[in-house]
C-alpha cells in the first residue's frame, strides 16, 4: 500500500513539473510573437523620428536588435562609453556623467572604460576609470561590471552605438566620428561594427523607451563620447543630477592623501582654495580679438595686472576671516600671482608644497600631473570657500560636487567676482 502511494505521489509530481515547463515554453513562444510585433512598431517609431534628424552621414535610428532568448533574460544589458584623447580629463568626466545618467535611466550596467590625460604631441597617456573615480561609491548608484564580465557576456563586440557626437558637432560630424572610432579601436579591446543604421541618437532612444515602457535596444551597447548629451539627459531631471554627483567621488587614496595634507600643511584650519585658469592658453582660446568672448569680464580679468588680482584675493580672505589659501594653477601660468599673494599671506600653498614634502605617498605625484590634478581638485572640494575659473571644466566639476554633497562647505565663487572696474 505504501509503495502504491509513493508511486502515485511521484506521478503527480512529475505531471506538475511537466505542466510547469510546458507553460513556460508556451510563454516564451508568446513573448517571441510579442517581440515581432514590437519590433515592427519600434522600426516605424524610429524611422519617423530619424527622418527629422540631419547629419553628415546616415544616422537613421532603426529597430534595435531585440533578443528574447533565455540567455538574454539572465545576462545584463550594458552601456560602454568611449572617450577620445583629444579632450581633457574633466571634459571626459563630464561626458561620463551623461553615460552614468543613461545607465541609471535604462537600468543598464556601466562598463568602466579608459580615461586619457591631456594629449602631449602624439602621446596619449591612458588611465583606468578606477584611477579617476571611486567605482565602489558609484556602484551604490548604478550597476558596474568588470571588463572581464563584459567580454564573457558580449565577447569583444558592441553591436550598436549611442551617438553622443550628434549633440556637439554638426557640420564636420563624419570627420569627428572617424577620429573617435580610431581612438576606440586603438585604446580599447572592443570591436565596433561598421557605422550605419546601428547608430542611435539619445533623444530617439529615450522616446522609444518612454513609448514602449522598457529598454529594447541592443544588449551590448556602446556610447560615443557622451559629452554632447549631458544637457539632454539631465534636462528636467534635476533630482537625477543631484543624486549622481553625491556618488561621484575621487579615488579613496586621493581622499586620504588630501586629509593627510590638510593636517600637515594648514593644520586642518579654514582654507580658501582658488583655481586660476586664466593663463595664456585660456586667452588664446577664449579671448581672441574677433571673438564675442573677448569682451566678457573673464577675458578682461585675464589681462589684469596680477598684483591687483592678488590684492583682491587677500581682501576676500579678510572678509571671510581666513588666513590660509591654496592656489591651484597649471605649471608657471600664475607663478607671479602666487608670489604676490604669498608676500601678503605667508600661509599660501600650491602644488609645489605638496611635492616638497618628500613623503613616500607624495612621490606618486612627482611625475604624474593627472594624479596631482585629482588631488588639487579634492583640496578645492574640501576647502571652506572655493573660487573657480569660468569656462573651466576643472572648476565646474569641483563646484558641482560641492553643491551636491552634504558637508560643511560654505560657499562657491566664480571668477570674475572682482568689483574693481575692468578696462
């Protein structure tokens, strides 16, 4: 009798398992039918939008390659941003914020891609994303993979690209695209397909996702220089912008070194930090005689006598009741300004003071301006008051981080703040 009961129970169990699997396979078939219908709808939507988009080459946003296999249900959907080395690290960091926001909006997994120092001739020094930002902190906001995981899931291939260049260059788009594709092939271990109807514009992607209700674009998706899309992805999403910058931090070892320097050099006292970017290069780019910018106050300030600027900075310190100041500047671009300030304020610091410490940890910055720049940004970020330069992505990153972190940071000023008449 007991044996008969066991057989009966076993039969019921097998029947239940078989019925469950049968329903699952029926569901998969149903999903395939739905996806076929959806694909036609997406193709029509993207076609209608793409006919309104002008560019130097065919950027027609077509139906994405929709995958509905069991494997696709398990594997994450990736976004792999690509940065070119003809822009500075802070422009690349601003581009990264657009890619991070896109990953958050689409629930995609970010693949850490390389960063580049300022180009020197034909040389581009490459850094990892983990050397530039704190990925562990960022992982509290979005999902982040490793290169190994991406290769395991996608091979070395991105099957489609988001076109970040569309928001930045118009007339010479084809030439810019060619340059960026060259950088991708040279500095990443990723293969990109020939560009055609697999190049999507961000506005189209977001519109389709809003209509369909989910992300149906290629699972292994690349992003060509997202810098041009920052204004698009953050438009009307101030809360997203705020949350993102709360999780965008420099590497922990940079933060720790700033804390150590604060104790060694200015005894963790109140500090005014100034980023001076108004050097000869700045004037050459932004203050040309026939350029509309040349009449702006920041160009007038760049031509002012440095001794006058130094006196104004010291007056600001007196107003703020501070006795210590840090000047961040490139090479010898503001050495005269530094010397004038130091004559009036003995506790005036710069990168030279960091390098002169000769501590084992400081030696890392001696021959690496990339790391030194990150450290100076952290000093400015943690200062009580900060004065930044206009039209500088370096200053902008610091101000954005100061604005969105719950700290005791007091104020931000942006040059030119000088009340003296500018002639």
